[in-house]
């Protein structure tokens, strides 16, 4: 998974983003609209952290999404193998 996929499925991921960064407002989420740099900037602003730290958090979040996506695919594959 890459950031373009997150951007393309922003409505799906927006709830997870709000769970992770609860200080983001509805207005922030509309403005971000899946754009990574916008997300980094809003996290930086709302949490009063350096850009590098906000970038690190977003990268870590993307890695978590990748792991979740990989686990979901493996689970689906295992279920499919059990049907045969």
C-alpha cells in the first residue's frame, strides 16, 4: 500500500486517521482530503510538534495500514483455501 491508495480511499481511512489523531477536526479532515502533506501540516499544527515528528508519525501510520492490509489478504487467502 502506498499513499496514493490511502488518498484514493480517503473516506474509508478518514475514520482511522481520526482515531489516531483525535485533535483533527471535521474541517481539518475535509481540507486534508487524503493529501499526505496536508495531513502532516495539520498534525504538526494541532499537536505542536516538529514537521519531522509529524512525518515520522504519518510514515508509521502508513506502515500500520500496510500490515493490516497484508493480514487481511492472508486471512482472505486462508479462508479461500479452506473452501476447496
